[in-house]
C-alpha cells in the first residue's frame, strides 16, 4: 500500500457523492481533509462527523449520506434508501439536490371512502407531447408584464414622490461644501409575488394532469418566484424538477418524483400537511395560491374547509380552478368545495389551459398592496 | 488553509462540548465537532434547523466560551450595506464643515470619527475580540446574500472613500437559517455546516432541568414527552426548546400555587401553543396527550 492510497480512498468518497448527485466543491473536499487531520482522527465517527460538517449534505438526504458513508468506509449497512434517489440520468445537476417525495401524511386507509381511495399507484408516467403549446407560449410571453407584485423593502433612487432620500442628499451636499442643492427621492422596488401552485394528481383529475404539469413548467420559466406541488395521497414538491428548461425532460423527471399518480384524493390532509411543514407554509405567505383540483374530497370535507381557511389567511389570494366549472351552469356542489368556498377569492374554470392561463394573467389586476 | 488547532485553550470537539456545557448549553457531539472545525479552519459556521431548536442560543454560548463580544446582525428583506456594514455620520460631517472658518485647516470628513460602524465592519476591525452572528439569513433577499458571499470569502470590504479594510485575522462568524428558503449553494459551501435537530428526549430533559432550576424531574419528563408528541401534530408552529422550558416553568409555578398536576399543564398550554388554529386543533386531544406523557 503506497502513501497516496489513504488519500485516494478519501477522495473516492467525494467522487461517489458527486456521482450520487451531492454537490461537493473542491474547497469542501479540502476542508474535509483538513478537518480529518485536525480531529486525529480517533475513530471512524470523527471522519463521518467531519464529512457531515464540511461536505454539508442537505438535511433531507442525511440518511442517504450516512448510508453511503457506512457502505463506502465500513462496507456494511449498505442500504441506501433507494426512494431518496431522484434520477440517475446524465441530467442530474447540482440544481436538484434533495429531490425526493416530501413527507407522506396519514396512512393508506381512511374511514370515509376507504373503498375508493388509498390506492397509491406507484407508477412512473409517460408524457406525450402536449398539443397546447401555443397557449403556453403566449402565456409565457404575457406573464412577466402581468404577474402580481407587491412592494418590496429595498429602496431605490426614484424620480419624485413623497419619500426623500436623506442619505443621498447628504452625500451630495458633501460634494458641494455642505450645501443642499436639490431634493433627492427614493422609492420601494416592486417584487413579484410568489406563485404557489398545488396540482391535484388523483384519479379523477387524470385527464388534466399532463396539461397542468405543462402549465406549471411554463409558469416556472416565465416567472421568478414559483413553487409547484402535486398532491393526491401525498404531497410532493416538484419545483426543482420543473426548472429543467426542456419541457420533456422536466416532465420525465417529475413523473419519477411523484409517486401517487391517479390514486385517491385526500385534499384536506394534503393541504394540512402543506401547512404543517413550516418551510412550505412560509412559501405561501403573501403569495398567490392556486389550487388545480376538482375538489372531489374523499376524506373529511370539514378538514378541507379548515385547511383552505388557514391558507387563505396566509396567502394574498387563494384561487381554486376546477375543470367542473367549464360547465356554464356550474356552482360548487361537492361538500369539500362548499366548505372551502367562503375562503376562496376566486373559483374558476380550470377545464382548459387557456382558461387557467387567463385566470393567472387576470390576477395582476388586483392592485399591488 | 490556515489552521488554528487551539483557540482560547480549546483543542478538540470534546473540550468545546465541555466548555459549552459550563456555559449552560448542551451541545451534542455533531454540533461541537462542526463548531470546533469552523473555529479551527477559520470558516463561517452555518447552523440550520427548525425555529426554536436553539441556533441563536448556540451562537451566544460559543461567543461566551470564546470570551468575545457578540455582534448580532438580524437579517430582513431589504437589509443593505448601510445597516450591515458602515454608514457615514452625515449630520456630523455637515456640522464639521459648517464650523470650519475661512482660514482654518481643511478638514478630512472621512475620518474614523465620522464613520458609524455596523456589525460587519466592527467584526473586521476587531476580529480577536468579537464574534459576528448573522441571524436568520433566509429572511434576507438575494442581493444581500450575494453581498455576504464576498464578505465571507476574503473577509474584506471596501469603503470607496477609504479603500479596502481587511481583517488581520480570520473573524469568527456564525450564520443561522430557519430554512424557509434554500440558501445559495456558493454560500453553503463556504461554510462549515450543521443541521440542528430537535434534541432527543433524554437531552431535552437535561436542557429543561438545567435551564429551569425549579422544575422537578417528573414535570420535565412529562413536558418532554408531551412536546415530542405535539411536534408530530400538524401545527402551524411546533414548540421549540424555549417553549418546552417555559411550559415546564409555568406549570411548575401553577402547581406551587396549588393547581393539581395535569391541570397545571393544561392551563399553561398558552406558553407552548401560540396560534389559535393550533389551540383549536390540540384542545380536544390534550387530555390524551397529557395522560400518555404521564403528567
């Protein structure tokens, strides 16, 4: 065994991590080696703790990280949770760290409607090329100008208006021997409101799912701050997967990520789960919340009403778009939607991409608050 | 890479862990290792975790152990250089200029006395006696994060009127984040990273006993069990460690005033759950939770 081989062995681990989709920068590798040297190391635990601290695996993937570590260095415990792997194609990039289904809520059986629901069909879907490309293309072009905005907290120089910019005036005055010559103004920048879209991927929405995901992909690329989730029997965050520019690849990636295609729906539970994860509910604060779902709740309709009520208090606008509303004589009739109705700013037609896009473009007419 | 093997006599994670315990902070091995490595390698320490797991407390305890002044920079959207770095004292400059007579010496209005130090500049100028805490970095916007990146990579800032100011030794910097959004990858990789979990029941109990002196072991055990249960409920705000300590204290106080045990916990529920929706959700279940916790 030559002297270089322990080093090579350590470097082999960082190479393995990169291969598994962890982002490991050279400076992190160097820090790790320095850390091992610092710690002694007296036991393998020192090396592992040093690796965790310096290579900084995202918390969602800690278990996977530890599994890889054990398998590589100890040759044991080699059960890397496969479900946590996102994809192994060459598309993998540093962008989609920590891609994996978000926490599952509840168990499969549910008292009411147990016979109809609960079938989590763990299936990867195939996507055909969409036919509504034109609509989406126009939507993407029109959105940047019409996306809802709010006033940010960052100040910028402005032309006029009520807010004077004392700092700039003083600075100017310094250049003029302490004389104030003209008033300067400042204004607060406008920022895009985040758009959070929750897409129902249950069996009853089967026909629409593909179009909705194509819409979500267009939205992610047309506006800056967008978060997309799917829900059926579980809640999955797919924003990162959709960030791939090529729609076909992005949808493929998404299809692998979402594990509950065409299963049952537990809307109330899905929304409650969304609210219960502080990281997610923080995304909805002051945002435009769009739910694409028919509102056919298999669980407790009251839970759904409550969840929507809570969401509506966090979000700036809460919009429910259902394909059932394509019928001109539509009025919410399902128990779930009736419970949610008082808290929704808008219940609209989600039957076609054109109408969904129309609703989104319309939102900006509500003035920035 | 400059490595300082020991800092104020702390030469290993174990020693740091002991020192932190003496400062009333119970760190686990992972945290003390990460903190020790950050100090030794001269890198910033990034602590992430749910609200209320003790990130800021950890930073305060580390500052105490190092015997340094803690400079805390609370982040918010729109935070800018004049709040984080420095600002000129314009009114003073103005007065100095006005006072100047026609024959007096020209005055340099960019002297130190006209400079208002903000935390980041203060930390650069006195790196051996201060520690910088950049709190809740996830609340700031991308502009500030990019600005911070520059600061954290070479610990240098430039003031146009004065030129670059550089720390003569690497300052100790701790960043915390609630992870309401992902931080930029470039920022993460410059730091030593630690994800703080809610403590294991045994450790949380020791924290409660240490922080709240009047609390009995039985009450502490019950609080830990009940809080652990509450953290699995779908709540808007899960109780953190501080809430657990307060609950134990509040219930003990009520108990001392003659309230019976499970009732004392129930009546002081307001210090743990501070959201109307959460209270509505938990109230029907609270009896079962308390019974299960052995309150």
